[in-house]
C-alpha cells in the first residue's frame, strides 16, 4: 500500500509587510506540511505550533549580508526539500525561489501590495524564475508576467 504524504510548503518572507501578506495566504496551503521562515524571530508567535526558521535579513546595499542570506536560505530550501516555495519577498524570498527551482520545487512569487507604481526589484529578479509570478495590482500585469489574480487584502 502506498502512503501519500501531504505536500510540503516553504512559506518565506522578510519581516513586516511582506510577512503580513504571506500570512494572509495561509488558507491556500491548509492540509499541507508548512515550514515558515522570516527574518524576524518574533514572527514565530504568528505561527505558533508550526515549524519556523529564522533567515538573515539582507538588501542589495550590503553585499556580504546578501551573500550570507543566499547561503542560509539556500541551505534551508535544500534541507526542507519543499514541493512548493511561496514568498511575498523580499531578498530572502528571491533566494528561496532561485534555490527552489534548482531542486525542482514549484515556486510562487507574489509581489508586495506596497509596490503600486512598479514591481519591486526583487520581484523583477525573481519573476522569471518563478513558476507562478503574481502582482497585486492589475495595471502592473503584462502578458509576459506578472499576472494579476487579485490581492491578498481583497
């Protein structure tokens, strides 16, 4: 008899607004084995009882921190072996999408609702690597991506 396990999801985002938006999508992965990851240890309280990992915060201005973030997020993705990586950004999410693709996980990038005038830089970088690339603003949708399917606040 074959045992079917629930899909494994890595839900990862930088702290603050990215994290809040990621949590708004929790009903989408109900019934899945979910590991959450954020840049802020205090975000663990938001997912009490669920596996939670802290990853380094980074931005493009401090190169060594970005490199450290890439290494740690890459190691997390490889260790967890998720079937799907879901992120709302920013740089840690980008690294998770890229590494997720390397291990053949499905990847989902949802650009932040805060980016009303243009896509985020990390979203522009990650989009071409993501299996599903979404924007929360209809006027930012293009035929080549990202796609608009609504907002997590709607």
